[in-house]
């Protein structure tokens, strides 16, 4: 992986491939964003489903009495 970075850095010093570096950093940031966002979405969905379950159980208990 170090060779890859030195190759990219060499291209940057030559003035080539700045678009390539920007795209690479964008993809890297996007994956970090997904790694942080995915657990947050999963937690939010689980909280909402838990609240819905409580409401449904409460409604069924009131309906039975």
C-alpha cells in the first residue's frame, strides 16, 4: 500500500493525476461516511421498531379489556 501512495505522490509532484487523487480521496471519504452512517441507520430503525412494538402491544392490551 505504501508503494501506491508513493506512486500517487510522485504523480502529484509531476502535476499529473490531480483529478485521480481527488477521486481517490472522495471514494475514501465516502467509505468512511458509510461506515459511520450504517450503524446509525441500523440503530435508528431498531429504536423505531421497538417503539412500534410497544405501541402495538399496548393497543392490543387495551382492545382485550
